[in-house]
C-alpha cells in the first residue's frame, strides 16, 4: 500500500520554546524522518497544501468546503465564499483577527446573526450556517475577492489584508461591520464580557471546481474541505480512524491512501502548547510507531507532508529505507532550530 499523511504544524512554530519542544518523546517519527528523503518547499496555508494533493490551486474553497458539509451537491450551485465569523481587535495599533475557534459561539447565536444579515443584505446574497464556526455566502453577482484562507490569518495581524478600500466586497464588508456592531446578539455578548462578532472573513470565492481523477484511491479526513475535495473528485472518503491499524484493516493492498491529520493545527493557531504536545503524543503512538513497524511490510511507500511556518516539509520513504541503519534522527527541538536557521 502507498500512504500519504498530510499533517500540518508537525513542528511547533517557535523554535526557542523548549517548554513545548523539549523532551517530547517521538522516537518513531525521528526514525522515520531520519530514514526519509527530505524536501522543503515554500510556505503554504494548510488549505492550499490540501488542495494541491488533489491537483487544484488556491481558489474556490468556499464551494468545495460547503460540499464537505452535510448538504446535497445541488445546494453548492452558484458562486460561494467562506464567510467565517471573526472578532477583530486592536492590539498595539494593529488589527488582530480571532476566528470563532478562539472563543465560544453557539449555534443559536450564529443563526440569529446570519438570519439578520440575510434580511439586511438580501441584495448581496444569502448566508448559510453549517456550524457556528463555518459560514458561507452565496453571492447574487460574482465578485473577484482575493483573501488568504482562515488558517493563514487566525490569531495574526490583518491590517494589510483589509486595507483595499476600492474592492467591492471590502466596501460592503464595512457596512456589515457597522450592522453587526449594534446587533442584539453582540450587545448581549458584550454585556457578558465575551468577544463580539464584529466582522466576517470572506475567502475562497468561486464556483465548484472538480479535481481531475488523481492517484489516490481513497481519502480519510474529518475536515470539511478535504471531504469536499474528495467528493468533487469522485473519490471515496472516510472519517479518520483512531490509528493506522484501522486504515490497514479497511484499505485494500495495492491502493494509494490519503490521510489528513489536521488536529495539530488548532493548537498552533490558538497557541495551545500543552494541547499540541498531547496531540503529538497520540500521533506518535497511534500513527508513527505503527508506521515504523509497517514500512516495508504493509506500507511500501510513505509520504509525510507538513505545511508549517518553516515551509512545506515532506519526508518520503520506501520499504528499502528501513535498512539505512547508519542514519540517526533529530529531536523535534533540534529539527525546529535547524529549520529556523535554514540548515535543513
């Protein structure tokens, strides 16, 4: 079997943070990485790296992610954007964006806000709420709107990203922000000391794109964008199992499987170092340790792809690589330092 793991943020983005990186026991990954052919490509947002696994570029994520939600394919007709609710705040004269993963927002609040937006801005388009964190907007008149995916801006400065005052959607977004400011949901949240939903992050606009049939036999993911990409490609897609053993039990020999393990990403976006470490320990025991044992047996070819702040990192192995006894692995802390210094 051939297996590709797409695992964003395998390396913590702060190389000097020894509390997070230091003494993290991941010997199986160290062994795999030391025996692999390593490549480092320019940095890409997770969503773009994911789409490239399906042969697509960096657009039309809205329709594709919506297809990965619990909707029919007919419902994805039209020009869609991701319209994720966010909280913009000033910090040291900079605008910082927090997406709804960084604070509590329940379904009732989300739907109340979206209902009001649909009533107020019916001439622009229609909002659809899949979850409290993931909203969509179907535009009546398609508009080009270039914006980074949400994972590239969450928790980061966005001054330059929203400074294009001539863009049609940006001008309209100013009206949305003023409308949200006085909404009863936000007034109540402010009284309760909670972050208000004072803007939307619009990205991934376009009609549904269909990837060409690729080399993967099936995909395994809980991520709606990955699910939508697989569905658009006509590829079977399954929920991520607890570990490699279940994948091997369900997948046929000789196939090419894609597994998306994106559970380190939220910990990095929301600076949860303890969560990142505990998630890494689970990945080590459930995936990398079994992969070390399966390489050259059930697994003939293994590719690990990791979009990180250091670039898109990839490690490629075949069954023959397990016999390279002379290669020694680097701890994650040493790997992060080498990457930061440009030595890898």
